[in-house]
C-alpha cells in the first residue's frame, strides 16, 4: 500500500542473465497496467522462449488496491515465483511483471540453488529496467459556458493539470487529470464557481 500519491514503477523493459551448473536463467522485467497486459506479455515471452523448460513469473499491480501473483511453473513450490516477487517488493515496484525463463542444464540445483538463481536473475532484470516515479491521479469532467473558460484555463496552468480532452460546442467541456494529492485543493477552487458543472469520472 502506497501512502502518498506517488509510486515507483519500471522505466523501460529490462533483462538479466544468470548461469549456474549449465542452467541458464533469462529474466525480463516489464511495466504492466492490467492483468490483460500481464497475459499478453507472458504470451509474447513464452513464444520468444518456447523451447525453455520453465517460464516462472511474479507481478504486482495496483497501488491503493494491490493485486499480487507468482507462479513456479513446475519448479519446486516456493523456489521461483516467490523469490521473483520478493525482488519486486525489494525494489518497491508497482505495475511490474518479472518473468524468469529457465533452460535446464542437466544438473539439479536444489532448493537453495533455485532460490538464489531466480532471485539473482529477477534482480538483474529490475536493475536493468530502472525506476520511474508515477502519480496516482483522478479525472474530472467540467462543463461550462464560454465566459468561464479563461478561469478554468488559468486553474489548469497554475496547478499543472493535464487536459485529457476538450470540446468547444454549445458549451465547453474539459476532462482533466489531477494528482490525487491535489484533488481536494483543486475541488475547493472549482467549488467557488457556480457556473461550472463538475463530475468525477
């Protein structure tokens, strides 16, 4: 659970490699926004490394409402998915998926050897991916007559709000994105305008 309106996520796709007793562990870290994106990324990685014996992974979605999953994909329970997930926690990452693909080298590594391999490979991928700060946001729709547009534009500029969409027809409509931490302050300013219709999306 994140206590502020900002969180860390993966900056760009990262990759790592760990070798032990002939086995090769290739790791990939990617930013994902939803379970659908997780499924699509897993499918692509499994296609790319279709000849590998194991495709183990873990992901962490959401910030205010966390969704966490890990999968050992045939490795002994707790030796792959959990060590990968623990690295995601260690790097304090959200909206992160890490997949570690294993090519078996013929020699068993044992429980501690597997844990070390999956943990190290996951860490290398996350290190390679880098961190990016993102913000929790909320969206509002504002509808007004033309005379109010200047005041709304001034608010957008002063508070660095993001305009997602704007329409100028019979009346003017803005969809704006606000950092969660700014929400109450921005709403208190808008509340002073009696000629603006406000709806949270």
